[in-house]
C-alpha cells in the first residue's frame, strides 16, 4: 500500500460568487522512501495541491471540492482538526517556499524548533533544546550551539532553509513535502540543500514530494515525475522513462527551456503564450493555444489518458507519436 495516495483531487477558489476550479481531478501516489517530483509553471496548482495534502486550506477561499487524500490508508479529509494536527508536523511535514516568511522573525530559531518538538512529543524543555542543537548539526549549520539562539534575520538564505528542513525533520516524519525549497538560493547553495535532503532521506527513509518549476532539479533528485499544467497532470512517469521518451509537448517545452552548458545558443527556446487564467474557458486540450503540434481535434476534444509504458501516462491526443 502506498504511503500517500491522492485520488481524483479537485480544488476550487471561491470568486465572485462562484467556485472556479484550479486543480482538476489529479491522482498520484508515493511509496515509503520514494521521491516524487511535481513540476510545472507558476499557476498550475502545485502549491495548492501540497497545501491541500497538509490540511492548510481551512479558513481560505480555496476549497477541496472532490477526491480523496489517504495517508497510511487513512482518509485525511475525514479527520477532525484535532486529529489532523496530531499528524501534521509529526508524521507529515512541509518545507515552505520562502523561509524568511515562514519563520517567525521575533523568535529565536531554537525556540521555534523546540515548540514543534514539544507540540508533538512528551519531552522536557531541556531535552527539546538539546534535540534542536542536534538537528541544526544534522542539517550542517555551523556552530549549532551558538546558532540555536540566533534570529532568522541573522542567518543567510541557505541557513534559513536548513533551519526549515531541521524543523520539518524534528519529529522524524514519514512524508516530507518540499515546496520549491531552493527557489531563492544561488546555484551552489541550491545543490547543497538538495544533497542534504537526499542524504537525510537515505538515512531516515523519509518519502519526499518535491515541488519545483525546474525539470533539471527534478531529473537529478526524483524517482518519478508528475508534470502539471493548468490544474491537471499532463504527463507522469518514472524519471528515466520520462526523459527517455517525452510524450507531451508541454514537457518537451519545459525541458527545451533549460540552459545547456555545452551548447552555444543565442536564445533559449520558450513555450509561447502564457498559462491561462482560472476564469478562462478553453475548449479541448488546455495546452492547445500554446502547442506547436495542435490540430483540430486538440481544439475540440479534451484528451484522455494514454498509457505509453507500464507507469508512463500522457494526456495528449498524439502521445503514441512521442519521439523515442
């Protein structure tokens, strides 16, 4: 049984007296110790999906309108708030996109880690502080005995991201959701953070859902990939299979837009147009206004799921014609 199962999840935003769909019936699963990458442009529904899994949409105009979310076989949507809080932060944890806005600026980082520990474990203040120092050392923060008393603004962006990872891992979760954990970091620090996550996963056996807009990052770190476009999964496959045979023009467009160091080009390829707004109605395939291969059938009919291999699927009318 998968650790996490998302089945036909639908999410909508309440605007102007109506519910506008933003995530449209997506399904995926994650096994223990596995890394799933969810990739796509901004606005495709990646972060909303992660917030829905973590139960962080309450009190917002965003609502789950359909589908199931199961963790260890348990339907998370059926839990009350108290039951949900017992799971979040302990067995499931999340690294948010921007650590400077996620960490409380008026509390020392050690106090924030201690608070999470004592929320979920029966542990003394002294033992929790010792564990906080141990966690800072685990995520390679220099001089953790001193840095435990630092405020977020006294640390670099990379160090703040490491603190977020330490907080997320403080209760040894079985599932870690990382929402664009390297977006605000330079390339060198980005690699350090990704290597750190991989090392911790290997040691602790944590399953990871890594959300990114960067297919290069996904290719290096994930066991399997789900490519999202306008609230749907356009293509999904084990990582090696995906890059061996791209079966959706959107996936190919994302890959072609990545700079290649050993190729001299004046202009990078780009996907034309923009991601449609949530209030725009598009008949047929949602990607057809931007697709170089679009034909009349794409403008008329929404594509069904086509199976390219055992675990490789694509929502494209011409998926079978994908180049090897």
